[in-house]
C-alpha cells in the first residue's frame, strides 16, 4: 500500500466514523428548552465537536491499523474479492 493509499483509506475511515458518531448524545435546543432566536428548534444545543473529533480519531486510528494490517499481510487479497464478486 502506498502512502497516498494509506492517507486516502484513513480519511475515508475517519469521515465514515464521524458520520456515525455525530448523532450520539446530541440534545436539541427544543429538548433543552433554550431555543436561540433565528435557529431551528432541532438544532443541537451543544454539539461537543472537539470531544467527538477526539473520539473519532481514536476509533478510526484503531480501525485503520486493523484494516491496514489485513491488507499488508495479504490475508484478504484483491483476487479473493474479485472471485467472490464474480460468483466463482
């Protein structure tokens, strides 16, 4: 795996993990009872983005290490995936 492939893989894993983590422990302004004028009631009260970014970075780094190890050790190869998807 080249360095650019590794960076692309990590970026994809990071953003997928971020989209999964974003809705966790989110409280809307309507639920909190403090709606800021000019914003929708469903807007988050406190998104805690720094906390979520740190959590996502930890999770995605662990996932990247596991996936990169599988790719580099050739436990699963491109040919295996090709044979499965072509129905052989």
